[in-house]
C-alpha cells in the first residue's frame, strides 16, 4: 500500500507495475548504484545437481558483467 509516506530503494523489477501505473515515481534516475559482487557457494562440482547447474547458469546470464 502506497500513500506517499516515504522513499524506498528497491530493485526496479519489484516495483515495475507500480511505476507503470504511476503509483510510484522514480527519483534520482541518473544515479548510478555501486557494483555489488555476487557469489554462489555449493559443496562441489562433482555430482552437481542439474537444478543447481541451471540456477548458476541463470545467475550468470542475469548478472551485469563489467
């Protein structure tokens, strides 16, 4: 529920619909957020479950690389 009480910092995909409808507006559109490292930890590559491999491949595709 939005009622004009503050400012939030969320990934845009979380609030994409509210931005499209005008319920929320973007502030500081030109601000460049600092890079964040992403790590995936798993026990071993030996006998890696296919669902884990698929998840790692998905993360690799989605993460912006410098």
